C-alpha cells in the first residue's frame, strides 16, 4: 500500500475558493459548477497544465532547432557560393 501525504503550507492558508466568471459569486474551489448560476468551471488539472507547459517547451526547442538548421543551411550556401566563385 502506498500512502500519499499532502503537505500543508504553513502560514499561507488561502481560502479554497474561486470566483464564478459568469456571476462573480464565490464558490468552493473543489466544485465543478457555480452553485448560483450553474456555470461550469473549466477543469484544468495540475497534470494537464504540466503537460501543456512540457508541450510548449518541446515545441520551442524544436522551433529553435529548425531555426538553427536554417541558419546553418544559409551559412553553407554562402560558403558554397564563395567556393564556386
Ligand atoms: Zn455563477
């Protein structure tokens, strides 16, 4: 059996609430729907957020590599052109 312990951050006890973007009523952070107007809160889990950040990081790195490739190809073209002359 594995026991997962959740550490409580001391001195930073924020009320677990969120504001409905539709009617601006305070709701418990855990609820999925506004208790007042029934607005559904988008479910953004920590895992989903981390996956999104990881995907963005991968994309950025791939884009930087592509950019580097283009610069290298451009440099090779210059070198080749100089060699031809
Ligand atoms: Zn609401």
